[in-house]
């Protein structure tokens, strides 16, 4: 049985456009990585209640090409936390524009750091506690 996309809503969703493609009609890996970082940042900033820049990225795997017009879903989940940092796993799924066929296109991990108003790392609040 083929792997299915997560049932949860993606952190972000985009349509792959021609301006992000190579001469062969497939989307540049750099565009995918940038969108993956945006998805990770969205999840991390909600968790820490502020700015959370990417400080490291690793574990990338690109398993299926993304074509112009594909709908691309970026699923992000915090998998670990430290005092100020968060590790976010991102899985990318592509769907044919004119059909329902989906497949995993990429995955990777990002480390982001919770930043305070003074642009210095800020300790994460306990989950469920109020920020402020």
C-alpha cells in the first residue's frame, strides 16, 4: 500500500509556478527548501509566540519531482525542543493539478531558535502556558 499524506492540515500550501522551474519543467530544489523553511518557521513561531529564525537544516531527501502546476503541501511538526531551540520536521507532498494522485516529494529537518525583542535567544515557554 502506498504511503498517504498526513491527515492534518499542512502548515502551508502552494502551487508550483513556471518562474520556480528549471528548463525541464520541474521545480528547483531551492524553491522547495525555501518553502519548507517557511513552513517550519510558521509552526515554530506559533510555538514560541515570536520570531524563530532557522539556524540549521539537515536530513534532506528529494524523492519525487514537482512539476509546474502541482499543488504542493508542506506539513511541519515540532519533533524536539531545547531551552531556546526547536527541531521541526517537514514533509512535502505534491498533487497533480488535474487529479488526485499524490506522492511525497521531499522531507527534511530544520532547527529554529526562539528570539526575544532584543534579538537574543529567548527560552521557550512551557507548552500550554500563556505568553506575556
